[in-house]
C-alpha cells in the first residue's frame, strides 16, 4: 500500500544544481514565512520505498507496486540507521527502511519544511525519482533555504529516475526491483545530489521543492549539511578510474606509495569504495614516511576510523580516518598501509599511478605496523581504495582536473614529475609566508584520469570491467573536485580524448562551460587550460585538430567562463608546425609530453592566476 499523496511530479531534469541566490528577507509574511513548522525529515516521511523480499507488496516506491529490496541494500552495506559518507557529506540511511512492520522511509517532495540547522558549505540530498508508468526521465524542482539572519536562498534539486537514471553518478546501485508479483533482475539506483550554500550563514530550515504536477515524484531519503574541512589542506589525491578484478586478495596488506605536495603537523587519509556493489572491510591502516621501497623510515603510525582500528565501507561510500599527530613533510613519499581481511575480488582503482607500491602475500595477515619490507613480496602500479591524504593546517588546495597528461602518463616512473607535482614545487619555492607574489603555498591534488573525457562516460560507472578511463569529467566533478578537501581553485585541462574519438567541438565547449559554472557556484576559482597538439598520433587527424582549434579559441576568448587561461597549447606546440608537440617536449608517442614538457606546462601557470584579485 502506498503511503501519502497520489503520485505527482516535478519537471524533467537529471542531475546538477543551481547557484544559491540570496535576497533580503521579504517583508511579506506570506512570501517569507515557511509553509509549516520545520520538522525533522524522518517525521515527514510519507512513502514506503523499501520492502522485504519475502513480502514485496508491502512497499510501493513508484505507485505501481514496485520497490527497493531491503536484502539488496543490506548486502551493499546500507543497513537501517547507518551513516553513509558520500562526497564528504554524512547522510543517515533511514532506520525505517525495510522495517517490520513496514513504515515510511522517504518523503515525496511537495513544499515540506525540513528542520536542518547549522553551518555548511553545501547541502547534500539522498534522492531518486519515480514514475508509476515505468522508468522516467527524472524529476526536478526549486526549493528554498532559510538562514537564521532572515535571508533566504533558492536551489534546484534534480533527481534521476531510480530505474533509468545514469550509473555514472549513482550513490549506490542494486541488482533487483521488487514487484507485487515477485523480484525482477533490474538495476535500481539512488543518488546523492549536492547544492551550494552560503557558508558564512547559519541555516535555519530547508523547504523541499513543490509538486508542480503529474509525471513523476521526487523522493528524499536523507539530507545533510556538508561541513567545510576547516583546518585541513589536501596534499595528495587520486581519482577512481574503474572497478577491476583482483586476486582475490585474502588477508593481505597493501602498502601504497604516495607523494605529498603540502606538509603539516597532522594527517588523515580518505578511502573510497566507489563503483562497488558490496562493502569492503578494512582491518587496520597506518601511515609512515618511506625509507626505501616498501620499508618505512620509522615505525608506522596507526590510523583509526571513528575511534576503531578498522572499518567497513558501504558500496559507493567513503571513509576518512581520524586525525593523527604525524608530521608530514612537503614533497615527500608516504607509505599508507591497509590491511584487507578479505576476500576482495574487485577494487575501485586508479590505474595509472606511475608509482610502484607493494602487496604482501596471500594469507600473510596484518603487516601494516611493520617497518621492514620483507612481508611485501608483490608490487602494484595502481592505487586501490586510497583517494586522498590531507594535512592539518595550510591554505587549501588547487585541483588539477584532466586526463592522461595530468595523470603523468609517460613521465618517469617513481620520480613525481607530473605537471601538478612540479606546480606544487613552484608554489613551495616562493619566499615568504605567502609567497613572493602573495600566492599561498597551496597543496596541489591530481584529479587526472588516463583516457578520461569531458562529456562521455567511457567506464559506465557500474560493474567489474577492464575499462579504467573513468566516468566523464562532468559525472565525476562532485567527487573529484567540488568535494576535495579545502579546494580553492580548479585547473580544467581536458578535451583531447573527446576530440580524438569524434566528439564535436560544440559538445566539448558545452561540457567545459557546465563544469566551470558548477565550480563557480561552489565558490571555486576556475582556470581553463588550452588543449595541446598531437599530430602524429593515430587518432589525431586533421579533423580532430581543426576541432581542437575551435575549442582552444573558445578557451582563450574567456567570455566570463574562466577566471584565467593557461595556454598549454602555446607552451608545447612546435612553432614551425603548430599542430604537433615540439620534439624536445614529446615523450615519443606525439600525444603525451615527457618530463621536460610537463615541467614547461607547470612553469607556464601564472601563480597569481590561482588566486582572486
């Protein structure tokens, strides 16, 4: 039996959010007053989306008798009442989800006023849309945020359809849909959608979008203010590029080598179970300075997760370790060791690490606390699970969003000569507390993925695959840029893979505009990097180069899209033959610059362009 009003509708928009617009509190009581006394979200629940497999007819998500499987959710680690960390926000999966007797577990948005108080840099909703007529195009509507000082802002909340929405941006994916007649093998998905807030104001309440008419319903399962990462700077990062088969790894320890940009007196790590279908157990984890190879230069420092030695990360979620007093030098290699009790048959992974890491033998147990290297008999050139290292203090971070050139493909192994690495050294080399140009010594985090594109999800975002090109820059923007620790500026340098594979210049430009607009809405400064030449590489045809010129003309023109431009094309091209890389900068494949070219790129970034004013 469906609880609440008959099915209804928001508009047809999937994903994304609008800029919060602020205005003085309106003098009219009718205009400014909340539609009702704000209540905790769970007291507004009026729909049953989750049902037990043995009694599927007791829940009705979409008005047609279909529902989510409580067993599938538990198998994914989404147990009732569990805190789920998504894109740096903590949301609580409803305690009533799949309960007996069945109780409402979500609210169909129709102008309800939600009690949500505090300060945050963004507001995250756990949502999906439904339609009784079958899979739909999604639902969207405009809501309002009331601040304690009497001002308000508006936001657009867009929810993809729970059965037809994209896998690339899902929070969690499930393998079944329950119906009144039994279970059907069909994908079901939920989404985390984040909208901007005024971080300098206290939120008093949030009004959900109104129901604009028939079509589809917008369901809200959870909402949370995302707390800013004050007092932290992102020092290292890697973007999840796919979900690949391994081992299986059983009772083994990973010892991952990562290179810091900024330093600080304390540290924490970020682990992510992106794209996974099941939770992963972390037994223990430690951090240490690298000595030689897999050997630490001192006793590894234990890490905890909410006070415990280990943790379990639900499918699609992330986990930050607790802060630890551990002095992290700038421009240094760390060893982050992670014990996996296992078995682990597939992992979310960044494949092009250009860095050797280490793995203990199967069944060798927890070796995270060992200083020596003897237990680490295997090597890796990937980064599984680990996506970030933050340091205490510092001025915040610059994010480099890109593809294989940003990822460091063709740079020297284990040498940390990617252009973001070199940029970080330039920032640190400035004299004075704020740098000789008044530019802070930002951390620089690398969100490059080899073969990644601006507008195409090469890896679809679901399932075990050998494809590790990642979902599109647009699909991963929230996770890899907007939710990065203390991100201040993003350098967007991407598009050559779209053009090499036939995407029109107009579509690439539209994708870059959308990325810049979303970043600006979150208060980030946005730099656009021109696309570098690649004549001589098999897919870099004359037509692809012509489209590249169109995109570069758009980037150079600015037009208010970018705050500044970094002309990487002008830096790398051969003046005598502009459609190809200068031979001195060419790694040999005519697409990727070598170490000298990557250094030239980093040296070309005007440091003053990284800050406003």
